[in-house]
C-alpha cells in the first residue's frame, strides 16, 4: 500500500495540504521528504493515519531509493513541482 517514491499529502499539522514523497516506512510511521523544508537527511516522521496517499509513484525516485542510488533534494523538488501549483 505504501511505496518508496509515492506522492502523499499531509492531512494534519503545520504542513496540512502539502505534498511529500515517502522515503521510508515502518509499522506505524512513514518518513516524508519534500526537498525543501524536509530534506533527505532529515525526513518528517508522520503517522500513517495523518497522510492522504495518491496512486502516483515516481518511478525514478522509487528506483533510486530502493536501489540505494544517489538522490538529490532537487530530484524530489522536481517530482513534486506539479503538485505544488
């Protein structure tokens, strides 16, 4: 259900309504990045019930996160550009 590289929206908190990309997940939490305020070095830890998932998974970011390839915050910002309009 939750995949690395998947675009989600925050449903609560200061960041309500903002788009993020899932960097990682565990049992109750997902770790979100947006390349701007939440960079890859310090992702936002958020409960799964506080996010709205979408069906869109960025294939390039998914491949880089799963394969351990080099990923930049600029890549995250570029993937989220159309959701920030």
